[in-house]
C-alpha cells in the first residue's frame, strides 16, 4: 500500500506583526520581512482566477548550517549571542541562538538531526510517498486576480488520499487493503501515479472537508493575500500537518505561517515554507507515531528538545522572565499546479501506528534503508543488501530527493 503526506488544517488566524521571513532575494530588494498586504485597490469582487498547487519536495534536511536560512523571526529579536535579549528563559539559562536575520529554528538546529539519525531514510521515504501521490497537500486559491499582488484572496488547504496522471477518471475504482488506492477499471492494477507536470488529478480526503463538501474545506479563509508574488497564509496551533513516512508519521502543529512564492508563469511555488511555534507538549507526543518506540530513545530526544526550547507557546502571554515552552520549527517545500478531481475519495487516508504493540526495547520499526539519496551522493555507503529492484521506486520518481534552497528561504 502506498503511503503519504497528509494535511489537515482546522483553523486560520491573521496576525502578521512582529514576524519576519528571511529571504536573500528580498534582502536585496530592501526587505527581509513578510510582505505587507498590498493596497485594497489590487483586489476586486470580480476577481475569478482559481489555481490549485500540489506540494512536493518537502525538505527536512537542515544539517550543518542549513537551519540558519530556513524559518521565521517569530519573536522579533535577533538572539545572536547568549548576552542578547531572548523571549524566554531556556532550561539551562543560555538561550538557543537564532539563525540568519533572527530566524527561530531551534528544532532544526538541535533536535531534527538526532530524529533523522534514528529514523533511517526519513526524507527519502517522504519523497517516495509524495511522488506516488498519496496524501498530497493542496493549496487552493480562488477569487484571485491572477497577478503578483492581490489584497484579498480566498485560500483553502486540504489533503488528497491519492492522485493520478490520468485525464479520464471515469473508469477508476478504489481498492487496496484499506480502500484508499486508486485502481484502473477491474481493480487489479493500480492507476498510474502523478506525473507532476501540472495536469495531475488529486482526490480530496473527506477528513479535510466539512460534511464531504469539496467547496467547504476545514481550512478556509477569504482574507489571505498575495504580495510581490508571495502567498501569505497565517496558521494557528490547531493546524496539524502529518507527514506519513512508511511505518510511521510525523505531525507538526504550529502558530506561524504557510507561505509560497508563485513563479512568474503562475505554474509553481518556486519555494515555500511552513514555520512557527511548536509547543513542547505537542512535540513530545509525536515521538511514538514517528516510530521512536523505545522508551530510552524517546527520553533522550525529549531531553534534547526540552534543553533547547527557545520560545513561549503564545508570545502575547508571559514575559522574558518566564520559561520557554515551545521551539521554532521550519520546513521548506515546493509546489506545482494540479487539478482537483470532481469527486472526493470514499475513505479517509489511513495513518499507520508503528508502535501499536508498545515497542520493544532497543528495537525500531523497519524503515527502508535503500536510500536513493545515498546512491546518488555517496554510493560507496549504499547498503550491500540494496538491489536494483529496491532502488527502482526512487529512481523512477519525477520528484527528486529534495534539497533546501542554498540562499535560504
């Protein structure tokens, strides 16, 4: 059964003060922040352009100094040294230092490298599942003027159960062990996966819709905007992204932003970012679903997390003398135009439970260790048991193993 990246966002808020996105391109233009909403005159009740973008190339690799250029300045401070002001008091009294332009991404700096080392081929398996079309995140723009500036845009975010490159959907059936796999007529052959060419169809997950209505997703705001080609979509802490990674999943809930830069031809997000405050409690709860079943391993990751918290859950509550209760998190992505299928999937996307039996001491779930990225970048380290058949699913994907933008977000 193919697995996936799924998204369920259940609320949106609009509050852009005190928060900046670092982008080397914008710095050259004289601004390093989230762009202001353009003038009201850029929007009209007659705006009628609709565009659906399917997220791809979700990048978790923030090793070395990559974390420094991916994220948001969430607290309005640049804590470049332990003597600089910080939003809250860290566990050891020394604040976690910010990245470029005050970026708050302590999770990418301190915790994510350890998580990635425990979960073999985490990013590769996300890329594999994403490329096959299950659980793709879809950003739908409506009432857009189609230009690079629009003060008011209807934006919804939903997830798909499966997708396909087929143009004729009339003969498709649903099958597989959970009934969540698109099959060609007769039910014996899986439908071809997406080509990621801007023409793919995706079937919406009923769990991301209100009463199964494709026009009433759980996440829906009529007051997002586009400024200088950048879609700005604030999200609150009830916004939950679940990255399914084979036998496990990684969920992230943030108070922050989902933003994406629309290409000049309007066909892609050349780069995008999900970033914000991730509460310590929610982070701890992600360890079991991720597949870190061994209690001692979980405790070590939780200790690493709690030692490097750098933010408060709510910046409006408390002050700099209060303990840190959240961490800055950021993930990069790209997106490409797609189409919504006229019908929704009959079942919600299945989410695996890798620690259903409670986990065994010292034993982790079996993740695919035959990484396409290892074959490409360090073939001498490729495990001997990896056969050409094992590597073929990666090699044939139109989505490569993602790499974050060199110039940061």
